[in-house]
C-alpha cells in the first residue's frame, strides 16, 4: 500500500501522574473488614486476604458472622497465630492511624488487575480529560456556554442550573440521576453540527487513546474519610452518627506512568468537520485545557477551606503554576463536583468565585480524632512526547 494512503500520523506520549493527596478509584464494590489483616503494633504493613481464606474461617466456625462482617483481623489473633500460608495473602496494604483504630464493616477497594495490583484505568484518565476539554471550551467560548445553558434549561421543567443552585436533600437524587439527553448535549460539544455526524464515530476523542497505567508498585493505604459540611464559618461532620467511610488510597508522592496516543491525522480530519466545537491539535491542547480547569477548581476549593477555617488542609502544591509544564488535576472518588462536573462553569458568570449557592459538603480524609486531614484526588500530570 502506498504511503499516501496512510495519512494518519500517530504520536505517543509518556504521561506521569504524581499523587499530591490520597487518590481513590474504586470498583463499585466493598470488601468486608475481615478481608484485612492489621499489622502488629509498631509495624506498618498489613494485608488483604483472599476471599476464600476469609470465607473458610467463617465456614469452620473460627470467626462469627458478626466478626466476619464487622472486624478486621490481626496477626496477633489466635486464629492466625498458627500462621497463614503466603498464598492466602492477596496484596500488602498499610493503614492510617484512624483506619487502624476505627475500621469496621467494610472497605472500598482500589481497582486492581487479576494479580491484585492496583493501577489507574485509562477510562478514568480519559474521562478526566473529557471534562477538562469541555470545561475549557465553555470557559473560552461564551456563546457556546450560553447555548448549552439554554438547551439544558429546556430539558428541565424548573431549569437544571436553578435546581443545582438550590440543591437540597429533596432534589439531589433528581439532579444526580443519569439523564441521556443531558449527556448527549455535552457529548455533542465533541462532534460536528450536522445531524448525520452526531454519532460516536465522529467524536474527536476517538483520536485520543489512553492506556491503563503500569501497576502501582508501592502498597496502598486504607484511610478513613468523612463528609464535612459548611456551617457558617466552620465545617463539621455531616452527621455525628455516621461512621467514616474506609477506602484504599494511593499515598501522596506516588508516581504512576501511562501512555497517551494521539492520531494527529484523524484529529485534523475530525477538526475540519468540527470547526465550532472542541478541537485538539496536539498534547499541548490537552495540557492547556487541564490547566484552565485547574485554575478554576483550585480557587474554589482553596476559598472554601479558608472560609471554613481549615487552611491547614490546603497544600500549595495543589495550585497551578503559570507557564508550567504540568497540569494540576483531580481524579477519582471524592474529587467532587469541581473535579468531575461542568457546574462551576455553568452556574455563574465568575466560575472562580466561591458562592453560597455552591455545594457545601466535601469528602475529606480524617485523623484518628476525626479532624480534617487531607483532601482527596489531587495530582500533578506531566505529558512528554516519546521520541520515534
């Protein structure tokens, strides 16, 4: 086949993600507490056990159904003192002090491969890119933003943005309920105007492929997370009766690598038929969109913490540097509406300004005393071209 029949130009990029705060990407499942073995006092490393081993303890009557469902095990316990075959350890894991002291009932596991190794799914990263591209486009194209607002309002009897600005326990489920028409409006930002070209094969992100990451080679950590809500000038737990949520998280400082592939020829072809929608030429467009998104969410979250007297939870590392070769991102569970929705850019004329109408609750990692300790989901992303 002649070269002129192969117009696509493939560019590969190495992406390096550095966790700045605890990161959790879950499976949608939970594991009973007895799947976890706490380390002896003074040691850091515990374990997650294979399901068959924990179920065997229950079947043999060595633990009660109550303990099976509610309590982690310990290597000091009599039922384990006889030793556990290494084949029954699924993967090593550490525990925060809060998790060691408070863990019961269940843990949200991090997504893992068939060998029990944690990794970042390419689909989660691509979803983050998609949100940032749409956010940046709407931030820089006022008419497109007004058009989308009008279309969204036409879908809702009382207006979606009005509902989100007046969120309450009564309407939160309605707001969060998946709505195919809403999704379609946002997806059309990535596709040409012509009706016959609004199907997924014309989506410009077809030309962007994101691999699953390499396995994360350091043990994850079980952390305790609580929901805090703003009350005047302070934050407090949403409910004093609600126990923390326990989840496996990537420790801050962990570096994780994956690949991004751009079909630059296809980007050009799809961009030509998509002149007034989202366009991508190269990886700099991805970084630029992520940086636009970062500047808005950083200001909102920093302002929220300052207004509620928990400045020590904020880290300057979360702030997007000017002319930087990286982008600050939020990824996974707990990144909230700033990290995974378009609401900040649609809800008011100044999206960077914190307003009383915005959501007042945040998921925050807690200390053993139940105090706010760290935000979830913050990271730094570098993208560099792989030489041919």
